[in-house]
């Protein structure tokens, strides 16, 4: 009866991309896969599948987690036609509390390659959506995923985990945003064609920079790149006049000597009427003389400067991650209370039924005597016994809930309580299902641990 | 001379100043968010204080240094509040709110030093017009100085390769700070010019001469020339950014000096001793 959440999978820390890509599923395949998984892994009562570029995980609920994990693992191997030995070493398996903890951490972007990156929450929501669509998400998964979303939201709100730039190109783009108010009227000039430079130019373009000039030592390269990025090619020999209109210059040339020097750049600045210019030097050796930074309204960042901006953001995110872990731990504790409460549900139902039966039997035994009484007296006796039973039940159930929720093995606690209170009358353990009595009880437990509906 | 509305205004100013400064230094965007309505509430209370003060005095209440300070702080708070709520210039709060708080506190302490009655000769429709224009100009220059200070701080951080990490979305770009500085200077200059013209016309109507070279008049002319030069340097020579911000601050110190010295050291007609 003791159902547990479980997670089995691989991620960027345990498996290289060569392994991850063999197991990964496309978005379109997931619903069908969940259907197959349901057939082939009968030990899993509920399932969901998370597949992103950094992780492939099966999230499930099972009464026998060990068996369910084995079934899920062999399903993965068979379904993806991969030798299980290929990923066996990379596989992690979480059960119960650990599984919930892992799910919450994933959602809060604490398990991401770039801690704090915001995409994972959307991916998790998609995974949940597929499970709901496939009909493989039940009571526990619904609750677990929704909790994971609210934890993620709380972490975003209460910590600065998503702050700062964690890649060189995004740091450059963010700095451009600190210098310029809008990029739409700005001109970007790309000198040379390094991968990082191209990425930066692309991002600036995507953020609204309309005019893009591309220059390169070989004009053909410039033309090809300009076509790819939607810009205009400029011959390298005649790039100088264009500096007058360029607001962001990205340097990525392989040059032994800097192509921009402070002496002749002064003239450019005067012609620009001192409009600010952002020089992003991604070249090694550097393309722009570092003394340019001292000129008025010139902001020069070389690759190391950008790197240190990134490092600072990364370490700040790490600090914020500690705060996030506390939030996750709180949510975990409250979720586990709910999970444990779930184990008590059948026992509570049995106890309630058996005590109600006790009352009915006793009343039945005295039927003849009761019938002889005045109607008002009879009603009184019925009311009295009902109150007595209800008060007794309330006391027992409240005690059971509080001890059960904190006990390490709530199912065992529940069983003892049932044996004590139901005796021979106990009907054989009903399956955990969606009866009205059960749902009532769940709502009950809900109310004390939920801040966000 | 102050009314019962000044203490609540002061409390709101203090809370909003704390919110702005602490929000920025402790990276708590929510504190900054809460400081904005507090500033609005402070302005509201302050407005009530001035309205009741004006009703009691029978005209615009700027007859002594304390009242002038309070009036200037009020206009500065309004200009800042508009910029903060309309142009998302939350950063201004941490520069301006403490200054406004200090000015209002000083006004409250000084205001006990008796009251001055406006002589009948000056009770005219020119008074509120002239005074409001002059103080609005000053307030715009105060805020321009705050914006320039923010510019210089951000700019030096950027140059030093230690850029600020924005908290929330409230960090304006250098370009925006520069543009707002320019606009504030422009409007401030317009107000100052109109104040001088209205003052001259009023003087003509009252005393029969436009200009009498009393301290405030001379200083106004000097600051007017300095601000004119500042605007000219931007329009003609394209001085902008850091240089413009530094000059704005420099000219502002002259303005501040003239405001204090005229009020405290050489009180002519403007300083409260109406000759």
C-alpha cells in the first residue's frame, strides 16, 4: 500500500552528451512513449517522462519502487534500442523523499547545467502536460509536479538565482543594454568571424539592432557572413569611415597588432560627436588597444573582462542557490507530510467504518427497548451516541494523523492503529482509490501546508 | 508655521528614503517598489501642509529660508516621483529621496524661528507665478544633478569593468540617464528664464525698475549664464555623457551655493527682508 515517488534517469553530470542523445525523446514522441511504458512497466502506477538536452528521466509512482525502477530501466534500453550497459553507470535512482527532492531541485533550476537558467521550468511543465495527456499522471504526480512548479516560482521570486549573465555573449549583450537605451537605432559592426562574435552579433540583432555591418580580411567571408546574419558586408580596407556610425563594434580578427589605436580613434570620436561606443574585443591577440577604454564615452571590454563579469554572476548564483535549497527543503518537508498522510487514508477509513458499525450494532441490540421510548427521548439517545462516536473518532484520527505524518513508516503506524481499533471487524485492506471519503481527507491535509493555491 | 501634515509627510519621506537606499544596497527590488508609493504619500501630505500653510499666510508660503527649503523639497519630490513612476527611474530615489528628507527635516527644525509676514506691497498675483517658476527651475536642476550623479557612478563602474548587476528591471542605461539629464536641464533652463523675466516685470510694476542688482538677481544671472553655456556645449560641441554629467554637477554646486548664501548671508528682497 506504501506508494512512493521514484525517479530514474541520467543528466549532464552523470552522462556525456553522446549518451544523453541516445536516450533523449523528442517532444512529439513522449505521449506515445508513456503509453508503451505503461504497458511494459506494470509496477509503475503513474509515470511522466522528462527529456531535455541535459536530462532524460522517468518519474513514476509505485508501491514496489525497486521493481519499478528495474522495469523502467529495461524499458529505456529496449525502447531506445540501446545496450543497458551503455548508461547503467550514469543512471541515478531516487525513491520517496529523495525523488521528491530531486524533482523540486530540477524545477527550481538547481540541477541545471547553468544554475538558475529559466528554461527548465517550461520543459518540466511540458513533461507534466504530456503525462496528463497520456493519462499516466495520477494523484501523486499531479501534486508533485504542481508543488515543483510552485517551488520554482517561489525560488525565482525570493532569490536572485536568475540574475547576471552566465555566458560571454550574454554578458556582452547585457552590457550593451547598460550603455544604450534601445538597440533599434544602433549600428553593430562585426569585424572578423569568430563563433562567439557571431553569436553576440546574432543576439544583438535579435534584440533589435537593425543595422549590421560585417567586415573581414577576406571580403568573400564578410559577404557570406553578412548574408547569414542579415547584414551588409564592408571591405576591410574601407571599414574606417563606418566606425563613425557604428555604436557597437565586435572584434574577432586574427591580427598580430590591434586594428584600433587610441591616436586615430580620437578623430573618430570627434566625428561621432562623442556618442558612446561599445567595443567588444573577442580577439586573441586583442583587436582593440586597451588604452581605448580611457577615451571619453568609449567602453572597451575584452574577452577577460567579459569572462570576469560571467564569473561574478556564476558565483553570485551559487550564493543564491543556497537560499533556494532552503526553500526546496521546506517544500519537501510539507510534501512528505502529505505523502505520509496518504498512507493513513485506508486505515482511517476502516477505523471510521468499524466504529460507526459498533454504534449501529449496539443501537440494533437495544432496538426493542428504544422503540418503547418517547420519540423525543429516542432522538436524544441517538444524538448522544452519535456525538460520542464522533468525538471519539475525532480524537483518534487527529492523533493518528499527527503521529502518522511524522513517523518514519506511516503505513506501519496506520496498520497498528487499524489492528487496535478495528479488531475482527476490519474489512480487508481496500485499495487506495478515489472514493469520496479519501478525497475529503486529502483536502483536510492540504489546508495546512499550502500557501499558494 | 508648519501644519499637522508635515510630520506624516516627514515619516513617509524617511520610510521611502530608507526603502530606496536599502533596496539598492541590499539588492531588494521589493523594498524599492514599496518606496515609490511611500514617496507619493509623502508628496501628498506635503502638499496638504503647503496648501494649509498658504491659506494661513494668504499667499504662497516662501517667506523665510525654512519655507523656501520645504517648497523646493516638495517640487523636487514631485519631479522625482514623476520620473520614477513614468520613466522607471527608480535609481533616482536613492539619490534624491535622502536629500529631500534632509531638506524637509531641516525646514521643520528651522521653521520654529518665528514667522514672517509678507508685506502688502508684495502681495500680488506675480508672487506665486514668479516663485513657482523659480523654484520649479531649481527643483529640475536638483533632479538633473541627481541623474548626473547616477550617471557618473554607473559610468565609472562600467569603465572599471565592474558593471552594476541590475536588480529587477529598474536600472536605466547610460544613454537614458544622459537623455533625461539633458531634458531636465532644458526644462530647468526654461523655468529659470521665465522666473527671471517674471521677476523683472514684477519689479518694474512694483518699484519701477526691472533690475536692481541685488544678490539673488546677480546669482540668478550667473547660474542662468552657466546653464546656458552647459546646454550650448551639448548642442554645439556635442559634449555629452560623462563630461555633461560632471558639468551639470559643477554648475549645480554654484546654484546650491547661491541658494544658501542668498537665503542665509545676503538676505535682500529675496531672502525675506523686504526692503
